[in-house]
């Protein structure tokens, strides 16, 4: 039987850095300007153009170096991430181990000292890697071209919406085709991105098996259909087995089909976007291809498409003339820039190294292990009385499952937010509940990627089983959780209230003024 | 942080159900139910809710309740000492007692008013206190067409605790529906929309837009209203059915709208308020028109519940393709996968309306829903 961890997180009662330091405290004193330099250029500050010079210096905290170091190390001790705890918690995020060797690669000066404005002749190495990685993704997806300019999944999906728009406009149907179809269990960006691109968005709700019925799609398509933008497997981990019918129906109506492949970890080397009839797709290198995400680094949404659409991809693209690689700007049909310069090319380097390390068979093994892990975890969760798994499925779920604590809520009054707060008391990261709309009641979504071991998953099963029991025998302990975390309790009600937010320190001061300090003291 | 909660139990609610009487509105019906062997279950169900609430609130909770079977007994049986308020003597509990008690409790001031009953009780509550103070139903009645109840007594307690302990006490205007019990006992369903109670909901249970401006109802309603008013510029007659969703459309136009009635607009201006079927047919003569309706929350009825003015003749005159359905995503997901329903009174029309249709859920946003 799996032992529950006796855990307590670090608690440092650490103020915000802007509340720290004291006037005159110094972290670094730059040396005085040497006379020879002064003679040559006068006051060095005068080199900064007037319009760029601050009139008032920024209000930065004045702190000694050891204080700064201590501050951030304390904060780091109070975080819980996938390098310190197994993270099957953040379903839909594909948390997996990012090999530290690849971090070494991107920190090498050959990479870290590069500048996007360097002449192509001096950056042949990274251009070759980008070019070859594009070929790899074409092989993996069956697409014909890829861009790495979008700095995340959402920008890549937005680029796909823009390409759909450009395609219909060039065919003279831009005004007529003003609707994009998506599904309720696709990521919300598959609605948001086309909406930003000016489309009317039609969402298909799930049928009894968890994916939309064909008749619903048939009722949605028309001469106004510009395209279909969907995930598969969807957020439920259910793979829509009728996807080829979906793309066929949309094609027959004159639309294009864009595949959101943020959930690709369970299908690498198994099925491809082109085999399912898609014209466009995107991979999140920071999920499936092991690039660290969250606070550790820039992400990359790799956007792929067929030959017919390749001319619309963002500019520039890396091209090869048989002798040298170069950035090709001569692309008159391109939708333009999605991101300044070339996006996060260090993400491409990491993914390139990761794919080379795995090889084709290794990538398929990633998918198979991720699916096996998920189904093992599901078998553990299925035994917990308070857990429900909505929707009958004919086969296995793929890389994740959206579970429900609805039975537990009905029997004990303990719901998913309560369990989420309690699980961190056992050293596990709080889970992801659900995207909107919330169709599974009291939801939580677990995605055990290929990284986590059987022992890790057994720990998840044991913790949830324990909390299920606690909800029945000692509900107050669950309700008042967390007890062993860095932060006792925060008021989550404000999370959905824009008028309560402050995204910056300046915004916080503006909104709350001097009250800000009082509130924080009370919380401590 | 002390909390004051009102409690009104309709002790005879639900009695008719198990003996097949379809409701206990009216003293005769109560006596017939008793004669048929019905036992009051409303108090037991209410005590589940109150017990849970009291257990989780401790000394901080003050309950205001009418005497005897209308709430006091439930409290005493749980070892609680309530403030007794409202009508002093009750023989055969009737609607008037509920209304007197509700007014007395609201006047005395409470954070939340709980009631145990069905649609008849909900109507009494609405008549007494209107759409203002937070009211939550403990479902104990036979007829449950309104969307003012928690899903069960336990959930009512849980929602009450969460509502009372939250920093942001959010409510939604929820439909008070009732059917004519006499007709119902004769086998005919004739539901009416009586008004809206302000019912608590909890953030974690709320579903927002998949995309767009906000998670709450207000943001979604604004989006829906913007979508519809954008299309109302032409010469067509626009018929807005009852409800808070359609009211948002009229508000965006800066025009009046009756909450419970069917109203007509042309070129962005109201041309007839609270129109009857005859009014509608007269205006429709030779005029292209659109009907905008929203399903009843928790029920999914598009036609035949609370909007009978939109009769089969009116619907046929306007045409199926000119029906525009609007609903927040929150309302649609509340149907939990069940289809939208039509019960127009004309079986052929109901069949024609069945299938899939689009529902406007926000600005330039739609969802495909099954209708049966």
C-alpha cells in the first residue's frame, strides 16, 4: 500500500520585493567613468536619446545582493512544480520531464548570444536546425510546411484562423464565409482565435458519447462555413472516431479544417493530421515536445499546413537554396507577422534535440506510455466511490481524463475545489479543473504523461482515495485545507472578478492605495 | 460574522405527489391528500438542509421562522432556538400564511431566505418579496417547474453555507413557473411564468462563456443583446418572448420590455407591449418577422411554457427559419445534455421544430442544440 507523504511546504512569510529594502541600500555600485572615456564622449548618459530617457527614475526596491538572492530562493522554495513533485495534476498541459541536457544546449553561447538581426551567413547553424525540424514535424503530421514564429499555442491557432480568412478572401468568398465551427470540449482558443479574426463561432455540444454527433455538424455547416477548428482527442481524453467524417462534411461545404494538436501526446506516431483530413494543424512544442513551460521559458506553437496553404504562413520562413539557409521574406501572400522577429527559436532547438534523442520509434513509445499511464491512473480513480467518469467510451481514453467529484459532493458536500486544496497537503500540485464551458460537474482533469512512474501514479490514487475517505469521516479537515502548504487560504472568489484584479504592482496601488498594505498584513 | 437566515416550510408541499394528486394548492386538495394517506415529508427534507447549515455555522447563525409546522418545529427538532416571527396561529396552512411570514422575515432583515416547498410556494414567495432579497428553494413540492431550487435538500444546505460565507454574494434572477393545478389534475399542462426570484449561486458552479468578455451572466447577456440588436436594423418585426435574456435585448435598444410578456419591436423601437396572440396575428399581417425566445432555465422549454401567446398560428406565420433562440452558456449547460423542448399545443408543429437548431450564446457566438 502506498504511504501518504508526511509533508509540509516551506513558509517564509516573505513580503513582496517592492515592500523590501531601505533607502540607500545598494546591490551594485557601477565604477566612476574613467577620465579617458569622459574626455572622449562626455557624460555617457547623454548617449541615451532624450525621448528615451526617464524623467523620474523607476521606483525599484533598493536592496543588497544577498537580500535579493535570499528573497527569490525563498519564493522558489514555496513553489511546487514538476521538478519537485510528480505533476499529473495539470491535465491538458502535458507536464513532462524536460531533459536538463537540453537546457545546457540553449544556454551555450552559440545559442544564447545570437541576435535576430544577425546576418544569415553567421547563423547557418540555427537556421539549419529550424529547417530540419520543420521537415521532422512534416513527417510527424503529414503536413507540408511549418512556421515556428507563434510564441504559443494560441498565437498559432490565431495564425490558422488568419490563414483560413486569407484563403477564402483570395477565392472571393471572404464576405460570404463568416462562420467557424468548433466543439465544446475543444480548447476555448478554438473559439476565441477565430472570434478575434472576425468570425462568428458555432460550438457543437457533446452527444451521449462525449463528442458531437454528426447530425449536429450537418446542421451547422452551410455556404457560410469558413472552417472547422477543433481538438482531438478532446479535453475529455476521448478521441472522436468520426473525425474523418467531420472533415469530409466541412470540406464538402467549402470550408477548411484546422486541427488543434495541443493534445497530441497520446497520438504521436499513431495518427496524423493529414490522415484525418485536416488542412492546418499546430503543435505546442512546450507540451508534446518537452519544452519547459510555465515560468521556465518561452513557448512555441508550431503551425503547419498543406502545400496549398503554405504561401499564407507568417513571414519570414527559413528556406534553403541548396547551399545556404536564409530567411525568406519574399512571400507576398503571407498573413504577415504573428510575433516579432522569429519567435522563440530556443524552443525549436530543445524540441529538435528531444526528437533526435527519441527517434521515430521513441516518439510512438512516448504516446503509448502516456496512454498506458492514463489508463492505469483511470483504473485507480474508478475505484474511488466519490469519483464519476462521465460519458461512455467504446475504447480507452487517450492522454487524459476529465473526472468528476459530483458523487462526493452529493454525498458529503465536499466538491472539487475542496479536494484541490487538500491534495497539496500531501505534496501534490493542485489539479486543473476544466476549461469553459463546464460540462462535467465538479470537474478535475488529470494527465499523467509518459514521465511519471507507476509509484507516482499510485501516490495519486492513494491521496485521492484518502481524501474521499476524509470527506466522509472528517469533512472539516478537507473543507479548511490546505494545512501544510506555503499559503493557508486565499479568497478565490476574486479570481473571476476583473474589478478585483491587479495585474501589476502599480495597478494594485492604484486600485487599493494604502489599503494594499493593510490587506496583506491581515492575511499574514 | 453572524448570519441571519429566514426559513419558511410549507409543511403540506409534496403531499399530493405520492398519492397521485399533482399538487396540494387549495384546502380541498390537502384534505383529499390526507384522506388518501399522504404524510408530510417537507419538514424532514427541510431539516436536512437546516441541519447541515446549522452544523457548519455554529453559534453564528440566527434563524427567523414562523411558528409550528412552518419552520419552528424543524428548528426545535434539531436543537436550535429560532426567532419565531410572522403569523401567530396556523390551522390549515395556506398561501396567505407563507406570504405574511415572508414579508415579516424580510422586514426583520436576513441574509438569505430559505423555503421548503414547490412551485406554489415559490409563487407565494415571489408575490410577497419580489425580485430582490436572496431566496433559495429546498425542493419538496410535486410541481417543480421553477428554477429556484437547489438540486436536493443537501445541495441547498451546501449552497447556503457557501453563499453566506462568500465575500461576493452573487445571485441570479431565476424563473418562478407554475402550472394550473386544476388543469394539471385533468391531464392538461398549462404553465405560466409568474416572475423571478433572486437565487444565490456559487462561483465554482458557474459556467461562463467559452470565449468573450466575462464569466458572469451580465457579460454574456450583453454579448447576446449586442448580437441580436445588430440584426434588428431592417424592416422586420421582432417579437421578443418573456425572460431576462430577451429583456437585455430591449435594454440595449433603450426600449421598454415586459418581463413576463411578449413584446413587439420594429426598427429598434417598441410597437406593442404585452401582446396577446390576437395582437401578434394582427401585426404579423403581411409583415416579415422574427421571434426571439429563450428556453426556461433548468427545463429547456422554448414554446408552450410561459409564452403561450406565441401560439402555433403565430409560429407558423413567422416561419421556423425566423425563430432566433438565445440563451447564456450557463443556462444551456444547466440542461446537462438534455435537449430543448417544444410543447406548442400542435403536435405537427412540434415535430417540425424538432431536430437541431442554433442558439445565440454571445456576440457572434452560437451553439448547436438538439430540440425534441
